C-alpha cells in the first residue's frame, strides 16, 4: 500500500434522513454538526431522483447525469475527511430502477431522498486533508509519512 494510517473507531451514529432533503448535503451537515472530521459513511433506502458523476481521467473533469425517477439505494459507501478545513463527505452510490437495472457513480448534490437510513462511524487518528493532486486533477488525501503493513 502506498499510504496508510492507523485509525480507531470512536462514535457510531445511525439515523434516518428527512423526506425531500438533498442526500449529500444532509450527510455533510450531519458531520459538521457533530464535528466528525474523519470517518466512514453508509446508507440505503430510496431516492426521488439522483444526480451522479463520472470522472473523465483523460480530460480531468466530471461528467454529471441526472435520473429523474424513483430509485432504490442499493449501496452508498463513502468517507469523511477535511477539505478546505471543513468536513467533506466523498461517497459513491449504486441505485436500481423498478426493473432492477443498476446505475452508479460519484454522489453529488441533487440526489433527493424519499427514505434513507444511514450509518456514520467516526474515527480518531491522524486527520486526512484533501489537497489538489496535479497528476489526477482530483482533491486527494495529502501525502504524509507512510505506514507499512508487514
């Protein structure tokens, strides 16, 4: 592994999102209100509509697409770190329509909750901060001293 850090599980939260909220905004607000600066996010449920992104590695830009119909959240997985000194939720989501066809991508603003249950696990340990990475064009965790796994 190129770069790892040891973290310890601290607080765990389970909750339900409000009907009609923006999924990414609500997760981010929860982390800010509870001072969660390092952690993991999971969720399942359903959305009224979704907006997701795909990163074009050659052009170093995101392409976004919106699906304006009800979808099931099959899986949402993400992490919490710091970006510009504030808690930042980075999550990917897999969704399915009524036929079982799956869609997925980088969760972005514009995904509206119908019903959603979430788990957020807070970690203690060295904070991870996102910084611009010239090679990828993304805001990635800054490089620090490596911890080697034997």
